[in-house]
C-alpha cells in the first residue's frame, strides 16, 4: 500500500496539484473501479471505456487546478467529470457533425464539472451501499420509464432529442421523465 492510502482525498488532490504522480496513482487505485463501471454503463464498449478512463485521469492531471478543494468534494467532482466525458463520447459517436470541435475551451466548458459549494459530499462507502437499492428501484420501473431515463441520463439526450427518438411530442417527454423520476423516488423510499 502507498503512503497516501490513509490520507483524505483532499490531501491527495493537494499533492496532485503539486505534480505528485504517486498521488495521482493513489486516486486511480481508489476510484478507477467505480469510474470504469460508470463509463462502461454509459458507453457499453469495454475498450472505449478503458480509453475514456485513461482520458479522465489525464484531464485530472492536467486540469486539477479547476477543482476547488475548499468547496468541492473530490469524489463528486470525479464522478461528474467521468459522466460528462462518457456522455460526450456517446454524443460524438451519435452525431459527430453536430458536435463542437474538441478543444481546451470545450473541455473546460463541457467536461470539467463546476460544483457549487452546496454540492453535498457523500463518501464512497455510502454511495456503494446505495447502488443495490438504486438498481432495485430502477428495475421496478416499466421498460418505457427505464428507457426514457437511460436516454436522458446515460445517453445524454436532451428532451428534444428524446422526443425525436421516440417520435412523441416534447410535453409528453417531459411528463414521461417526471413520472419516471417520481416512481424511482417512490421505489427508493420503499427500499429504505
């Protein structure tokens, strides 16, 4: 085990800011399994997920100054960064001609999360313990409700794109998402 193993995420991030590659390795060891799982669930291609995980850690290394250690939670920031990167990959493969050119500015605007101080910190153990409850609750939704939530939250579709994909009016999409989220919340409440 490394010397960073007993340090908090924020302490490790402060070392990464100082270009400590061992600290980055520690972050990778701690979080790569959960980040890879998230990416793979979104892109559904193992080799692409592996490449994107590497890309995420390159972004962390190069843009760690974008993380505010006073207001942000490291895990939340990394999850949002990872999700944004995976969804960007899906969108680029779905409609490459409609996507803005990937640049430093694009990455800062669209990939790197900007968390507010009010973003609630949640430790990894709590998140992992909730995973089964969330999966069970999600699986209790109808197939149609699961599909609309997957399009919105895993595939990165906006409401207009969902309406086009499903060939239904925009107000119907908004209603379907609202009902699906409401049912998911009800299911989660009964799981507790």
